[in-house]
């Protein structure tokens, strides 16, 4: 896979990330591999950790978790759009986090 396809596939669930990492052009698409991994981890943290902790607060907890889910969806869309345009624009808020070197 070339850089553009690797970047786009990396945003499609964690399975897509693994496929892009193993079969794609890692060096050229490293930026999008990192961005999509950070977004995936943010989604997992929201659903498993924050969802459990904030779930004990009846209405407010569910509302906060829902708002965070919407924000993660927006970050995901921004990442896919940047990968489609072959731009290396970090997503807001969590885009500066580097996991892959």
C-alpha cells in the first residue's frame, strides 16, 4: 500500500491500524499511523475507563461520556480527511501525543 492508502486504512478501527502497520508503507505514513493510534486509544479510554467511572453518575456521567465520544468522532473525521489529502496536520487536543517513533 502506498502512503495515502496506508494513512486512510489506519483510521478504520484497530484492525485496520494493524493491517496498515504490517502491510503498508510505515515510514511514509508514520504520522497517520500515530494519529490514528492515539485516537483509537482515546476512544478505548473513553468507553472503558471513563464510561465505567462516570457511569456511576446517573445523567451527568452519561452526558460527559457522550460528548467525549462525539469529540473523538470529530477527531477521527479530521484525521481521515488529512490522510486523504496527504497532509500531516495534527488533530486538535491529542494530536501532539507521539506513541510511534
